C-alpha cells in the first residue's frame, strides 16, 4: 500500500510539473511533506547563495459574489476586501518566518504571494509550512519586440482605425467618453499632443495630478513623485492606438480607437523587460490605484479596461489569479497573443488564459501577420482556441515620445480591442462590467477569417490563427443595441451668427451624473448619442457649450430612446489681448530661441527672437499658467499670468549646475568624423579601451573607458545597461557619460569609431556611434558622438542624424559621478535632440572649498581643503 501511495504521489508531482511552466521540483519518500519548489529556485540558492523567490500561498479568496454586484464602487471594494482578508490571514505565519531569519517580506494580496530573498535554509523552512502551495522563481516577462517601420505617412484617420470602422462609431454614437482605460507597459509620454488631453491626471491649464493615475513600482522614472515617463516608446505607441488624437476635433493625428476615453498607466515594464515584481505590483495597483507613494488605495478609481501588450511563454499560470481578480471586479483584461508565429501552439501567457482576450495581428489585407502567435492554448488551459480575435497589427502608425512612428506586432493589435471595449461600454453603459458578454459581442461581430492551419472549429471558424476573425468596432457597438436617444444642434457666435468649430458640448445626466461630450464641426454642427437606461422612457441632461475665447452657455434637454432632440447655442466672445515679454538669463542677457507656451490652451507656442522678445496675440482675458523653456542647460520657468488687457510678462531662466559645478551650453554643430572602428558590435555589448590621456570626471581621473553599444561610456566597470533611467542613480552604471543612453544595436550597417585629433596638451578624443539602430525599431538609425577635451576637461555631445526615436524622447542624456549621487542630466525621455545640435559640458573653473577636494583613497571630501585653478584650466584630480 505504501508503494502504491508513493507512486501516486510521484505521478501527481509529475503531472503538476507537466502542467506548470515553473518546473516545480518534487521531494523523495524520505523528505517531510512540503510545497513544490521551483527547480530554478533550488539552483539559485545552491552552495549557500542568496536569491529572490516567491512564496505562493494555497488559500484563494472566493470572489464569485462580486459578479452579482451592480454598483461599480461597491463591486471593487468587495473584491479588494476579500483578497486582503485572505492574504492577511494566510500570510501571517510566512511573513513571521521570513522576518525571523532577517529577511524582508514583500506581501501581495492580489495573488496571495510573498516575495522575499534568502538562502536554501529559508526556502526549506517555508516549503515545509502547510499553508504554502509553491515556491517559484522570480521570473521576468517581456514586451514582444515590435517590428519598426519608420515615421510613416499620416492619415485622418489612420488606416487601421478606419479598417475596424471606429471613426464611424465616433460620428454616429460616441468616442469612448466616460470610460477609463489602463495600460501596463513601458510608461507613457503624458504630454504628447495626441495623449495629454485624455490623461486622467490632466486637471487643465497646465496642471497635472499624477496620484492615482500613474504607478512606477521599480522607480525607473525617478524617485516617488516623479511624473510618468516612457524610456523606450512602446507604451506611448500602444496608448496612442487606444485613445490618441481627438476624433472629430482639430488635431489631424487621429491615431486612436476611442479618443474620448481617459487613460492611466502603470510602468510594469522597466524597459522591454518586465520583472514579475513590477507586473504584480502594477496588477495590484490597477485594481486599487494609489498615490505616487503607494498609499491610500481607491478601488473606485480603477480602470474599466486594461491593455497588456506584454507576455511570456505559453502555459504559464503565474499571473492568472490577478487576471481573475480583475474579471471579478468588472475589469476587462486584453493581452497581446505574442510574436512567435507562424508555428502553431505559440500563444503567449497571459493572453492564452481562458479569462483573457488574446489578440493576434493582421495586415492591411486582413491577412494574418507571419509573426502573430497561433493557438491552441497549452494543455493546462484545455487547448482552447487562441487568439480570441485579431486586429490590425502591421504598419500601425501611432505616437512615440516627441512624435509618431510605424510599428508592427501583436502589441499594436491588442490596443484596438481595448479601444473597442471603451467605445462599446461608453455607448452601452448597461454592459459596463459584464466582461464575458462584451468579449462575446466583439468575437461574434468580427469579420470571419476561416483557417485550418492550426486547427479550431470543424468549419474553420473560429480557428487558432484568426480566432473569431478581425474585429469590427461599429458592428460590435451596433450589436449591443444601445438604449439611447440622439441630440443634434449647432453652435454660433453671438452677434455675428458665425458657426463655431471645435466648440465642446458636455451633457450630464441629472439622476446619476453620467457624462458625455462631443465637438462641433466646421459648420458649427454637433451630434451625440445620449444613453437612456432600459426601463426609463426619458432622461434629462444638463448641457454646457464652451469654446476657447467665449463665455460658456447652458441648457437642459429631455432625451427619449430612439428619438432626436435639438439644441442650439450662441456663445459670446470675451475680450482678447496680446501677451508680450522678454526672456533673459540670470545675468540679464536676452535668450533667443526660448519657447513660450500658454498652458492648457490652443494658442500656438512661440519662440523668442534674438532680443529675447516674444509676442502671443489674441489671448482671451483670463488667468493662465505660462511656461518658458530653452534647453537642458537652463532652468524651466512656469508662473501664473493674468490677462485683462495687453499684458507684459518677463521671465528669467537661470543656468543649471549640478552639485559639483558642471554646467552646459548649446553650441553650433561641432562634428569630427571618427576613423578607427572599434571591434564592438551586437546588442548589449561592451568593450574596454585605453584613453589617449587621463580624463577627469567629477574630481577623479581615468585612463580607460568601457564603451557600451547602448550609447554611453563608463569609467568604473563594464556594464551594457540597456534600460536607461534618470540620473543620478546609485545603480550601475556610474562614473559615466551618456550622449544617448537607450537600448541600441550595432549591426553590420553601423559602427562605433574613435579618433584622436590635436597634440598634447590640447588633444581631443572622439567616440562616434555611426548609424546605430534601436532594439525597438531596427529601421531607425542615428549618428552621434562624444568628444573629450584634454586641456579643459570639457565634454561635447553632437548629433548628426536623429530621426524618429533619435529625438531623445526615449533616451537619457548627461554625465554622472562614480557613486550615482551627483549628475548633470540634460534630459530624460524628452524629445530635445535636433539634427545639428551640440551640447558642451564644462567643469567648474573657480576656487572651490570642501565639496571638490576629494581624498584619493575613499573619494570623500577633505575638510578645509582649497583647490585653485587658473583661467582656462579644469578642476580635476584627488587630494592625496
């Protein structure tokens, strides 16, 4: 009997291994009862090593009752309370055991798991606890690398938006107004022209609140409180396809499916890699958004739909509890199915979960993209048909930091489904939170694309290539048979009767505050669909019409199902005036080329002339916030300005310096062609090279440098470091110079070259990155260089070619000391580079005390030491 039981135990263990992507190890008959332990964990803690791992608890919260809760806020609270109750109770013993061994527990309630780090003895102790189900390794997921296609030509709307007929939904029914979409991705450039209006953190007039609207668990964008960033452009591109542009408004870049929806985001992917810790934290934040410090969670502010253009190998259930929690809370999880096609059975997790809507990619001819992963799902998920449907994912033009670009991938396809769900739930609010019914509508109304390549239904539809076919937003929305009436009307200028284009009409339902909005066209006409709850004969809406430079007007209207009401508005213009001024530096000298912008308005940004003068005409009388910027060498200035009549507002932009005393200035292009090719190619590669002379950086002199293919050189140790972050940062690399730090590739068509010009002591060492390309987009190539000046210690960055992503919108530019405590950051993830730009960094050239006299042994300041430097010499070296 004992032999039979042992065999059954081993069979069960082998079955678990077969069903799990974590490759859990099993114990022999002489071991005490214990949880399954990932073989990768055992390997990582061998020989006394310490490693991170996850402790997964066995108990799960029963969330079934959530599906019967209609109130959005109450449903979210119920799910959170159940999850937290189970986690707090079941994790108590594990957390105590971890702390008893001096380790740090990081508990998560959404998946009932605890992340920690320790040695084999801690792993064994935790595995013996009866409440522990498994111990798994700290795996990473990834963003499927998209296929770049350059900047691309724009359309109004873009071809992919028209293909799924989203633009016809805008004109007939609505544009996603009232719905909040979330994304877990690489971040979003929140001030992008196609996205800033829809950001939920945009309070208007240039004021932003990032609490509850942005989460950065790995602190890639900076310390807590830092605004959203995107250090590779992927998240900005996917969000653009969901909500980018303004639909029927004046912006010509109509790149998004649901431009009326609002968005929030969590940076669950540090770069193209997404750590499990960041993804779990982001998944938790989506269910209960917090402030920027992770405090005061509010499930009422959770998004309705979540886009996930990331994944890992198929058949991995590690994220499934999180997806199930989202579903229980009424949130729709959309995932890219992966870029591992055309082989069958390549669908990625979590897109292959039964609870997820997995999306494949099609081209302009509605043909499946070769790279699009195919189903069926893994046996652990009963080999169900995947993807669920397909959407345009080839040559999709969308936003990137500072501009627009064409990418291909299932990452580009998934946002079309996310946007379609926003349209659907906006037009048919009775479907809000009914995820399964909504998924079924999108699948049922998709354009059939039968296929027998990878199996599926007997008649080829649905199948494991296209799923239920290519989605059609208009058919999906119409199939929902929305209960609504129509409001039409016109907006005129009072007195003249001139039609007003781009006026906003906001409708608020009286009984529950539901809001919808639209804009007037070039003839002043507008149309909007206003929901009427089923069972109600009539709904009353309060209307507000407003346009920039006009007094708002109000009205009310009764809306009946399938009937049309009419309301016209006449808006009175307000007084307009000119705003003028002079921008100077902190020495009183005029600054040419400074940008002056009246925030939160459609007024065009202007630049100062050679005398530092600017003029913005036609400013309506009101209170504004005016922002003045020049470059990364000068401080930015924003202040309130009240305009009643012609108004003058002068600004002073101080020169920026880091703590050591480095400063910078823009100079005319200072380009030198390098000639000697370094034997350095590939992705994430480094090479150490001797310097032709000792070079100082932050008071230390260096005789060698480590050049990285990722656009920087460091002086301490080799480090490829593909994921750029703001500086200073104590994490490696440090003691570094970053002319363009990002995930770059040096291939057969590019090179890194060096050259020495001049004679001692006036030599200049040139390191040129010629035609290097981006891991994110192999079609974009940039050429830049850094020059080190022997006599002065100056550092010069120059940019010869910088198309697309080369504008700096995904890069870090600057210099940093050896400990990551001080740096001069010219920019981080901002589009500040133009072709022909050179930036010169200068070390301090005057007497300094304390902070610049460093001990050679430990690098710490020498008390009361004085270093004097003659004019033209640089400050360098260490005090012995």
